[in-house]
């Protein structure tokens, strides 16, 4: 699928396909239309890919960057799902009152102190705001998981991308937020890359 980028969007990488595949695997047999929330949507690649696979689904993408939200809107239109996607500028899910069947996110997860050592193509070209996960790399997860209870419908699902070595600490944060880890998906390099979490009664 073609995606336009701009200076305010992270370059999509194959690792993130693990998140999409995990969401499709877990909710693939779900009946009825799904409502999807993509937090930190960036280029919109997660939401657009999921809407492409689920013709009855609708979605909302949120990003702090106006430029990213604008680019995500263009990517939705380019890939034929623009009529089922809405994009808005916001601070994670703070301003949202709706509940969703599925929440997905590839949040910033690089510890601040590690950013200077990233490969030049990442450090120089990707926006720092899309990389910097705070001192331990977990700041965004704490925020997202703290909001999960009011963003998810009963039995709803959250799928999160995580960095190397972050699966266990994020699972512990999820447990503290009354979410159950039902799958830890590995990427093609065998790294634990995506967590599937459910709230309330387990999903399908």
C-alpha cells in the first residue's frame, strides 16, 4: 500500500506489520462493524491497513502533530478508505468520550538517552517526538494504558508495538490497568514486538 510521508511522520517499518497481523489474527472472526482508534497515528499506516482489511470497519486516528494528521488523511484517501476514517489532533485519548472495539498504537518507545545512538537514517530523518519515549521508554504506555478503561468497550482489545525488552514491563503496566495479555507476537527477527491486551470479558 502506498503511503506519503512528511517531516512530522515516522517512516513505517516492517516491524510494525507485526502489530497489524496480530490485530487481524485476534479480531479476524469478529462479526459486525468494528470501531478502531489509532493513537499516535503518524502516517496513518496502521489505521489505513486495518480499514483496508475490514471493509465494514470505521476508525479515528489521533496525533499531536497537525502535519501528521493531515498526511494520514491523505493516505486514507489514497488507499480508498477515506470515507471510513477521521483524523484529529489531540493528546492521546484525553479528549475522547467514545469507546472503541480496538485500540492500536505504535507510540514513541526509545529511551531518551538512547536516541543519540540511533542509526543516522532514524536519528536525522524521523521526528524526535515520534521516537522519544521518556527516560525509560515507557512514558507513552503509561498514558495509553491509564486511559484504556474509558476508551475500550467491554471485552475490547488493545494492540501495542513495543521495543526490544519492553514486552514484560508493558505487560505489567497493562495488568495494573486491569488488562489481560492474550498474545505476545514476535516480528520476523524473533523479537517480541506486539502485545495483544483485552479488557473486561475476553474477546473472541
